[in-house]
C-alpha cells in the first residue's frame, strides 16, 4: 500500500483552476495528465517543506475523486436517456423498411418527390400524388387528434398529433408516404404539436416537393443528435476514468502508457491496479 503524501502526482495550478470553473485541462501524458516537470517541481518544494506536498496531494486527490463521481453519474444519466431512445428509433427504422416492402410505390413514370434514400434510410421514393393525398386530407390536424385518440398516451390526451392517429386518418394513402410526411415535422419521434403539424401540412399543399428537403433536414438533425450524444458519453467516460486514475491509483504505469498498450500489458495492465491503490 503506497502513501499518498509521497507518490500522489499533483495537477498544475492552471488545471486546478479550470476544474473549479467546471472544466478540465487534459494532460499530455496518458489518462492521468501527468507532467514530469510538475512532479519534479513539487518534489523539490516538498524537500524544503515536507508538509506542503501532503496538502497538495490531498487536495488533488479529492478533486480527482469528485470529478470521477461527477462524470460517472453524468454519463449514467445520458446513457439511460440513450437506452430509452434507441429502441424506439430502431423500431421506426424497421417499420420504414417494412412499409417500403409492403407497398408497390409510385407507378412507373409517375413523378416522385425526390427523397435522398441514402441519408433518410427510406427503401424507395414516394409519389407526389400520394403525398398530395396525405396533405390534402379534408380533416384538419385538430380533427384527427379528436377523432383518433390513442388510449393511455399522455401526449395524445394532451392534444398532440401522434403517428398512430395520423396513420389511421390516412389509411387509403401509401403508408410510406404517410410516414415520410409525418417524419418531416416529428423529428424522428411519434408525436408532434398539432399547430406545428398543421403549418407543415399547409405548406406541402403549395409544394409537395418540399417534403424531400424537410425529411432530409429532419434525418440530418437526428444523426447529428446521436453523434453528439455518443461523443458526450465517450468524453464523460474518459473523464470519469481519469478521475478514478488520479484519485485512487495515480502511480499505475498502465495509465501513463495506455497508448503503448499499457492497459493490457501482462506486467502493468489493469489487473495490476490493486498494487497501486491509495
């Protein structure tokens, strides 16, 4: 068991200041952000005043451990949101593929709206005539919400337009066109404010081809949201591990040499962390 007063490598004062402001200054050496110059500086200072190294080490250890808890629970919350959202997204993708297979689509030579199949993930384009059939439904969005309530759905009961209601109101149209129009204003979810949906439907009555651009935008926003979420989860995981490293086993060489394969090295890998625990 090693003493934290002699082996704990301190962070620089600038890094500590950024930490107090809610940020972290990433180190240039491994997860722990260790800089030999800082270690040497504190070591020489400790030679003149042995008690000061204990204060610096204890403060840095406490900050690192607080950071580990902060990012760990932050990442756990974001991961919980992701776990609840991803199954619904997967079901939507599967349904879109199924709808594309179930319907024949536009007759040969019929004009289509020009969907970007690569980005949107739609299996085929949809006909302008089918989009017109959806957007020119004689029932307003408010009427659809009233006529087709979804039992046990809080948003439906609160006046939101759900995909189930929209689908039932357009049962005679191409189901893929129904999904495409709904996705334009629902941003990948299955419910949308009634006034937002009504404004979009009114605009598509003037230009059915606008569905292609709006659907592409909606899908790009969804992809960007997933990318940002995954980036933040990864960043939080890295910061949490850095806090664990600095706070509980700062002398573990596997952390400093992780780019060289130190994490899995049989002599200094993760199985040797208990030897450096403080």
